[in-house]
């Protein structure tokens, strides 16, 4: 079995289409299609169903995906050992993170990491979405729940809190509600419910039984800026809100807690760059632990 064919199979399985895999691999569409066909011929089975929207794994393809990922893990270990990966921190590491943690916390700190390791390139993707580590959409993901499926390595970073906040100008003009009942009479800023990526982030009901936000934004930092502008009362990350003197906490309901987890695929464990970036994030969070709760 040709490893290059297996590598191309993994790219197609992760992209869900031959064209997307070709772009990711830097190959042309015909080459990728031909190599997948050659692999299917060598295995005497169909690995993909060709659809108008892309390529879907067959049952045999799903089974082979696990085999291919184990082969990939072995190749990563072998290359790390042969190339002296244990001696150098080099290469590219992509970090996927929620925008609040990614922009407000990581972005100002990661420059120190790249200054420490001159041959390391860090890509930060701070958007309000989930990342598939098995599909290699990110090398390291910051999540709000510990994953329960997949060959993943997870470590808890820190608990964090979310609370009610308003701008000082809003508080001066409309006052601050002292109870959940009074909260209903105020303008509210919230998130877009059907775009919530994780049930634990659908937390408005923990502050009010009827959180009727007139202004909804699918970004934690966007909500912060809307509240700062005086658009209304919002549920903000405490560690983000504390950085703004123009925000005040609203006493209508106590803060709630959630947690951040650092996660990467088990096959990436041997790579020094993954260990270095993970350790750096953990160290920075530990130094700033009081900021989060």
C-alpha cells in the first residue's frame, strides 16, 4: 500500500471533497482523483460515494479512516524521531479558539512564544465555531467542554465566569436592575441562538427565564462592544469585561461558571511544537488565573 495514496485519502476524507483536498495538498484535481481510485483498487473496495456536493465515506471508508489515522500517527512519530523533532521547536501550529479567549487573551501573548522559538509559526483562528481536530482544521483547539469522543488529548485550562454587564452611560440613564424580574424591563444584548456551537454556551436561561435580546451578535467580543456602546445589558466574559473601565457589573443575577479545555489529536503528541505551544498556553493561563473567576 502506497503511503502517499493513504495521505491523499485522509485529505479527501477530512475535506469532504476532492477539490478541497487538492487545494490543501497543492495537487490538481485529476491527480487526487486518480490516487484515490488507485487506493480503492488496491483495497478492492469503494472508500467514497461521489455526490454532487462532494465525497462521502462508505462504510468501508469509515473503517479504513481509523486505520489510516493510525498509520499517520506512526508516520508522525517516525518523522519526529528521524528528523530530530525532539531537539527543535519548529514548523506551523494552528490554534482554534473561541473569539473571546483567542483575541482577548491569547493574541496579546503569543508574540512572546514566537519570539522564544524563531522557527515556530503560530496561526491563531479565533472565531465562534468548533474545530475538527481529526479533520486537521486546527492542531490545538480551545474548547468549552471536555471532548468525550475521538482519539484526543484534553487538559483543563481554567474555569471562567460570565456575568451581566452594562456601560456606565447606560447605567446612568436607565439605572441597573436589582433582580431578574427588573431585568425584563431593560434592553438586552445577546447571542444568536441557532448559531450556538455548544449547548453549554446557551446560557441566557441561567440569567433570565425569558432573555429577549433586541440585539443579537454571534461573537463574544461583538457583544462586549455592543454593551460598551450603550446598546443594553449583556452577558459578558468577566475576564474580558474587567479590561474596560466603562463597564459595570449588573447585580440582577450572579455570575455563572464555565471552563476552557486545551485539546489536540493523540497523533500530535510526539511533536515538540505541539508540546511547546500547549505548555506555553497553560503557563500563561496559570499566571493570569485570578483574571478568569
